[in-house]
C-alpha cells in the first residue's frame, strides 16, 4: 500500500515547484533525506483488461529482453539485470522512480529527453543493440509497465531509492589487484571467472560483466561511480551492503577495466572518442590497463545485430 505523503511535505514540494516555475527552472525537486517513500502496486494486481495486457507485455520484455525484443538487442542481458526485482527494488534504479522524472534534460546528449528516448538509449547502450522507434510496441509496452508501477507516485519529485545511491569517494584509489580479489571471492561464482555470465539454455541468468555479451562502452554502468553504487547496494546477490565501500569501488574498477563492445558514438579514433565522451577522471575508456588500451580492440557495437547483417 502506498505511503501517504504528509501535508508538510506536500507543501514543501509545492513551494519548490512554484519556485522552479517562477525562475524558469524545469527540473525535478530533490528533497534529499526528506524524499518521500513509495511502494509500487502488488505484482499480481495488473488489471485484466486491454491496458493490463500491454503492461504484461512490458513486464515480459523487461524480464526476458532478448527473447521478447530480439530485433533491438545485441547482447544477452535483460533489463532486470540492472533494474532488479522486476524494476521494483530501491537503489537498483527502480522503474517507478524513473517514470515520474521524465521528460528531463540529460547532459549525456545535451537536450531534454522524453521517456521514450531514455528507453531507446537503454537499447542502444546497455543492451548493445539499436533503438526501437518511439511508437514501437516495445517502447509503448515498457512505458505502460513503468506507468503502472508508478501509480500514485508524485511526479517531478526524486523519490527515496531513486537510481543508485552514490558512494563517497573511497579512502584509497580504486585498485585492479584488490578488485580482482574481491571479484574472485564474491562475484566469480555467478558471473564466471571470465566475466561472461551464466546461461540456462538461451537465457542469461547471471549477466556478463565484460566481453562481447555485456553492455558497451556507452552504457551508464561503464562508469565506475555508477557501478560501485549499484554493487554496494545490491551485490553479491541477496547480500547487498555486505561489501565495504572500498571493496565496491575496487571491484567496480576491476569489472570495468576489461574490454567490451565499442561505444556506438565511436568516430574511428579512440583518442577523440575519449576526449568527447569519456573525459571523467574515473572513466577507463582509452586508458591502458595491463598493457591494453581499452576501446582500441573493442568489437563493433551492435553485437548479434551486426552479425546478422553481415
């Protein structure tokens, strides 16, 4: 059952919203520690009508993405690989918290994005595929699923558990060797010593963390701060918050210090692509790790999509 927002909080949200309007600002209200909590509807309460059928279609795409949206997916990851518990879990970029924040400006592409465009980007980068048309049934179904999960949530407000809870800078600089040790002890059992994940038949049950079966260099998870935040809150599976912050930073570094499919924005030059899209101090694209310049030997973005076209 959704929690009721106090009248004081509603007043605060309203005053923030009015302040934004009067100053011409168009951004979400961030209430920090006062951010309201939200609980999505029960998983078994999807309505038995035509809208409910579209919600179920979106849920199926979300849970088994290559099987239900194969024409747009270039790897074997599922949306739920990062947005855990069917997109319901706090601090795992829950869908209900994302839905209420769009349209929104994104520095990644330098303009206001609709929700449809944000979903298109997920297919292009995280799924290493191609963007569905904005009116394609794949996008409509995913938007419907997100809308259903967000029923009753306040719009334009950053809710508690939104996105990934960022970690403070580590006491020690993230380290490959320490990260390798954390990975061997806590991650390799599920994701494999080679980071290739594990399958049951054609379905990937534990996602690939690097290599051709994983997200490409343009995906948000290639960012070490983003990966560290996700790992700290959610990994190892079922034991979230059991790693120290330093361990989360170290294993995120190790994970992203491996080659993966090329950034779709690659212009033929690793150096120029790095300068334009990967200039953050924590970004490993274009850096030389263990004698290998990351990005210089990436397979072209598109994965199976590109293989089919040849």
